[in-house]
């Protein structure tokens, strides 16, 4: 008897673009098929049968819209930065619909820099990376994925640094997702276009790989947005700095400093990075609250984009710049969102069975981490008949005594199951059998936070 194998995969086609309004039609060939088009995405979509298409472009496309006089745009159109993004979104979507036969599911419009014919864009070049990273984290957090993610990345029309930073952000996001799903990446690039050259351009596979789990977490004492270092006047920097101070007080409240929230995010990310299941489940942030904060920070960033059309060229100045803390917020949002979809929520009293489930669903591809957690689960399980229905310190149950000190080496070597820092009890689970519960000792919380955060790399 033959069985039908159903694959629960989500396939995305992602492409960074330069200026599509100046492209010419050529013939592309891929996987035995040929198509005449201004971009290879039309043919790639047909062959790969992607579920979603995402295009990444720069806000500097505004220069082309002004230069070409599209829809008789005037400098008044540039009086509000949101208009720039709205019109670029519309024009890119129209181009796709008319020239390529599809409308993209998402167009990420991010921040460029440089001087052009009609415009001059000023700001930190890394703003593009941090914003695209956020865009990808939001995109993948919203997807309903059962088991597998496939991404086809077309680099054909991406220009130099845009392609590099888009690929970097995408790769980091996929490495995080690889903890939870099977993730495959294929990178394509067509033959170079020469005006008087070949009539047929091959779309080449330049990378095809299975992504393995990996995450980078850096400590950054600065806030997610700070005054742009390129602001010329100290007076302007101070003015922008004061406004940002007021903004963060409004977002995080006067009674709860931003630094405390930042450390909670670092604690969560560090627990994930070091594969510490008890700490991880104890400090999962609320993803919806975190997303709201990220969106407000992004909105504040764009409110501080100044447009000056008094000179020969329209000048667009970003008075703020993103910092690594912004990427940390985006990483924490993505991870907490996926954990939520897998059924994991923040809890101070954690069933041992949930830790075993977490190990399988999150750290299952990491042999060393998995083995370490397995050993600790087994050791705790063997104490089941010594447990009472009241919490007791792990060391006291196992050795008959305990210390208030936490041994750093033991903490990390035992996946956070450090004898003096956690408590155990047993209780009836669903009226059927005893379940072992674990929680971090109240007296150990501050020390554990210190151990985890201090061991992250400072940036």
C-alpha cells in the first residue's frame, strides 16, 4: 500500500532590488523554462511555486520618482516622510503587477544614504540592516508554519551593500528559526546583463544549504534609538537626546526604567543562547507587548526624519540611529512569538515534563545541549519519591544541606539546574499522576540574572 506523504512547508521568495523603473526586458532561463521579463522573479515564482513574495527596496527610490516627474510629484509631496514610503510602496506594487504579473505580499522599504540627482539622504548606513532585521522578524513571526521553511533569495537586482545587509539579516533570522523548524535556503543570481551581450540569461544557483541553529546576542548599554552621530551641531544633538529621554520615559514609565526592561530582554535571550530551560521559561516576554514597543520605537525614529526642500536638492536627514538593542528586541519578539505558537508561556513554576518538551522542540538539533538537559531531567526524576508537596531547595533534597552561593561553573555546566538556585516539589497533575515542578529560588533570581547577562559579549 502506498501512502501519501504530506509536507508542511512554507516557501518564501525574497529579493532585494535596486531601481526597477530603469530595467529592460531580457530572456531568463531557469530549470528548463524560459521567460522574457524585466526581472527573474516572474520565472522563479512560476518554477518554485512560492507561497509568499517579499521585496526589499530603499527609500532613495524617491529620487527616481522626482527625477522622472512621475505623477507630477513636487517638493510638497516630500513634506512628510510617510508619503515617500506610501508612494514607493504603490509604485513598486504597480510595477510588479504590470511587468511581472503578480503583486508582492510584502514590500519592505528601508533607509538608504547618499547624494542623488534630486535628493540627498543622510543617516547611519546601518539603519538599513536594523530595520530590515525587524521587518523579517515581524514577517516570520506572523507565518503559520507547521514544520519546514524554505526561502529562495534572488540576488540578481540587489546592489552591493543592500544585497549584503539583506542577506545578513535574513540569514540571522533563519538561523534563529532553525531551532524550531527545518529551514532551507537557496540563493539565486542570474548571469550579468550586458547591453550588447547574450540574449539569454541563466538564473544560477549560487548557494543551497540547510540552515543550522545559531544565535548571536550582544550586550548594548545604549538604547534602541540614539541621536545620529553625524548631527553637526552639539545643540541639535542635545535637543534630540532630550526628546528621546522623554519618549523612553513615556514608553517604559517613570517607575520602571528602560535599563530594567533591557536587562529582562537580555536575560531571556541569554537563557536561549546558553540553553538554560528553567530560566528561559521563567523569563519569556509577552510578544504582543514587545511588538508594540518595537513599533512605537520605529514610529519615533521616523518622526525624527527631517525633510528640507529649500535647496537645490531635497535633503532627507535621519536625526536618530538604531543600535544593537533594537536588534535584541526584534530577536526576543521572534523567539517569544514562536515559543507561544509551540505552546510555551512564561511561568515561574515549571513542570519537568514541559522542560522535556522544550528540549525536544527547541534544542533538539543541538547534541551537546540536549544531552546536558537530558542528564539533569534524569537526575531530578530520580528524586521523585523524596519530594514533598512543598518547595524545597534542590541541594537540600539531594545532599541534606545547601549554600546560598551559586557556583557559576555548575550553573552553566548543569544547564541552569544548579543545586542551590532552584527548588523542587511534586504535585498531582490532571488528577492522574505526580508531576515534578521546578522554580528558581527567590533569593537566587538577582544572581542568576547577573551570571547570564555578564557572560554575554559586550558590543
